[in-house]
């Protein structure tokens, strides 16, 4: 496809202006002599040699020009990707230059300027991907490529002098475990919720009288703040562990993973029940009537017609729950449930922002990946019936 | 072939169908006509037990329909409805194959049958088999709906306002097609409509329903010439009843020996059409020509007059 010059791109212009202002006014990196002292902001030019700074600015200016002037989604995508690679390389180089050889005490963290730059380029990338109208499978493959590339770069050690990676190096043993715990809590509670919510949704659809009551109760659960719900659950689960030794042996107790899993499960119910009801209501009554009239059994009508036709809407509910759960699981760490929130709360306790980021960035990445994959799945399933 | 015995359906206080008894002849089209709320759809749906009767029974081929599970009964009875109810997530071929699959036909037999039906309904298999319902026009969707109802060669086909969603020109074509298909397969058809013209056009016998009761059940000409109830007369229409009666007789049936120097009319044309032609041309007779081109005699204005009122 030819890149044809068109009118000025509004989103691109806005992003370019915000990023330019951020780079001019905010520090690119923050230097700290140790982990917890307040940092010393540094502009890029003060850290890297002149040619490197000029090179990065030239590269970013080109990206900005593309963002403002060109409408071709592929070129915009390529440009934003180049911008991300160049910015990341500059950050890694700055970290290397600011860290005396072999020194493990000093910390170099990305500054506000870098974060705004990264967000700007990230928005440009996702906007370009959306404009390319990729097939669902292609989007998933692209995500996998991104993750693989990021993994290779991190494994190679290019960012080892960056503060987040320093925190990672210290916590490497725990990190994998906490990620596993996080995913297990988020996905496990979702799985249990699907098993319970799907029949509840079908029941609400079949017995409309039940619907207001059921959705009302689930709505109330949804409005309880998560910390309060953890607190409420501590009492009965603690009592259960005391009364039933088997439960205690299975790991049920007032604090830890059990109340976290139960709370996430309860939060998951409403979106899935509500979307199951909405999905089933979307199925045309004529279709169900024809299916029955043709001699399908009630079970066949439900599984081969109603649920299949409602599936995209139900999956949309599951997508909401999964993304919500990945975020909420962070709070589970407060009651000893583990997960990536452990780093976040530990970091807050130690006023160590880098440790907070070690918990937060993987959480956001997980949620993003879950959203991309489930969106792709919903689109594949919905395609047959435009 | 289908016998309804004192069939009744009540919902709480409301009696929707009230002790209806009638017999549908094999290989014929029976039309149940009535206003909305007359209970005609409920009556139809009691035949395949989508609605279970409060009392009374239905016999098909002499056997009580409650003898087997409802879903097995329905697989032997074709069912087509107004908004066709095609499965939006399945292709045209898969939609037509629903009942054969439920009955466990092997793949090859199902495929042959699907292709045969697509051909009969003038839907080229190469073009239409793999399309989804939303890619078809309203008329095509309706034809697929009827093809699906006929897929497993049912002896009985129930149709609930099957042409209700079609515009008038396509509807006339669809009605002609249904008559052809009924001749082709010899299926016993029970069709529900609110359109009295459709009832007269399609029905070998017509049952007029009002408030849950069948007011009169008979051949179209009987309903016109001997209405048993003022409501039947009102429904069949008093103002143009002569025209309706003429439309029930074909030129071939009314032809008398003799020559005519008037225009040629087809033997399958109704006397109503012949009359229109004569008036239009300002002549008093026409010669009747069969489909194979042979002359079958003539029709005169006098002859038409003798068919346009009760004998």
C-alpha cells in the first residue's frame, strides 16, 4: 500500500506535542546513590554523548513526522516500533553510563520523561495495529513476537543496570513463584466462577422471575470494596479451618490464598452471569422455536444453538473478569495471598518505587495479554454472524 | 391422515383452542385461517406438541402422537415458520441437514438430499450451500426454511405463516412453488395464515377459526357459496365473492366444446383471469390452449357467468 500524504493526523499531532513537551521539561532518567534516597533527575544530554542524544532526537523527530503526516498504518506501526527500540536502547545506555563498573548500590530508574515517551509510542503502536485491521490470529502472533523479543532482550542482560532489573535480580527466585501464584489465583477463581455462573445465567434466562433477585445479590457483592471483602471472609474461613481439619490441611485459613480466591470468585460471578443472560436473550426466539420444532432435545437446543450463539457475549464477560481478576489479585498480597502484589506492597513499605514497579509492570502486561487473546477469540467466534 | 379430536388448550382462565375436531386428508393442503388471537397457531403447534393440549388428542396415521417422546415425533414432522428461524451460525447446507443429522442419516445420503432440495428450490448448490443465512435475501431465506423442513422427507409439513414476511410479488411466487412441491412430494401440509386469499389459493380445504373454535371446515367453494356463519361470510368477503369463486376454477375445467375467434388463454389460468382478459379486449369468448399447445375448446362470457354464483 502506498503511503499517501493526507490531512494532519489529530491523534499523532497530540501525541507528538505531549511527548516533545515531556522530553523538554521532564527528566529522562533518575539517578540514586542507593535504593531508597530521593533521586537526582538527569536530562538525556547530561548522560549520553552528544551524537547519541542527537541521534535519538533525530529518530524521534522522524517518528513524530510520520505520526503527524502519514496515514499508512504499516508505516506508522514500523515508525513507532523503531521509536520504542531507540528509546529503550538510550535508556539502557544511560543506565550503563551512570553505573560505575561492578557497583550494585547505585540505582538508575526511568524518569517521567521516559515514561511519557513510552506511553506516547505505545499508544501510537496500538492505534496503528487497530488501523491495520489484522486478523485475530495475526494479533495473537504479533503479541507473542513482542513478548519473545522482550524476553530475549531482558534475558540477554541489556537492562541489567536498570533499577527494576536490579530489584528483579535480588528477587529472581521469588518472582517466578509469585507470577505463578498470581496467574493461578486469577485464572483459578475465574474457572470456578465459570462453572458456577454459567448454570446460574442459564437458570436466570429460563426463569425470568429469578433474574432481578440473583443479579441484585451479585451486584451488592460487586460493590463491596475488595479489602473489606477480604476482611469479611477472614472470619468464616478462619472458623472453617478451625472446625474442619481437612479444610485446614487443604490450605484453607482466614488469611492467605483461600480468602483471596473466594473473593475473586465472588467478584467474577456478576459479569459472567449477566453476560450469559444477555447472550441468551440475544438469540432470536424464532431460532429456538425452529430448533425445538425440528426435534432437538432441550439439551441439544441449549448446547448446539443457544450457548453457541451466546458464546461471544459470554466470552466478553469472561474477558472482563479475567482482566479485572489479574488487577484485583494484586490486593491479595495484603492478606498473605501472594502474587505480584507482594512486590507492590513490599515496595510501598520500603518506599522503594522500583520494587513497586517490579510488581506492577508484569501485572499490567498479564492483563494486556489476556485482553488481546480473549478479544481475538471473541472476534473469531463472532465473525460467522455479522 | 391427521385427526384432531376435541383438541383444547387453556392457559389459566383463557381458552385459546376450544374442542376442535377435524380431519386432514392425506396428500392435501389444509389451511387454517383466522385473525390474530383466533388460536390457529396454537392449534398447529399442538399437532407437533410444541404446545401440549389441555385435553383432546391428535392422531397421525391412526396413532396417538403422545405415544412417543415429543422430540422424536417432531423429527418426523416438517416445521416451517414465518421468520424462517434459520440457525445464523450454520451454513445453508448445514441448516438443511439438521433433521437428517438428528435422525442419524449417513453423510453421503444427507449430502445428496441437501443438493436435491437446493435444486428443487432453485438455489444453485455451488453458490448457496456454503453461504450463511444473513448472506441471503428474504425470499431465499424463506426457501431454505421450507427446504430444511422437508429435508428428512416428512409425510406431514406444518407451516406457520410461512410467507408472512415476504413482499407480495415474491409471496405469489413462493405460493406457486409450494403447490409444485406439494405435487412433487405428495406431502400432507397444514398451513396457518391470516390471509384469506392465500387460504383460497393454496388450500384444498380451509378451516376458518375464530376465538378458539373452527367455524367452518370445507372446500374453498363451499365456504364462499354456503357460509355456515355470518363471520365466515364476512371473512371470505361478500363484495368480491363472485370473483373469488371464479378464481377457484381453471379455464381447462370450464372449457366447453366449440371454436372462438377471441384470444388464446392458458388452460391453467383461472376464470377470474380469463374474465379480466375478455373485458380488457372487449370480446365475449376465448379459446383455451393446454400447456402442450393443443386446443381444449372455448370459454364464453355466458360460461363464466354460470361459474360465478352458487350452483
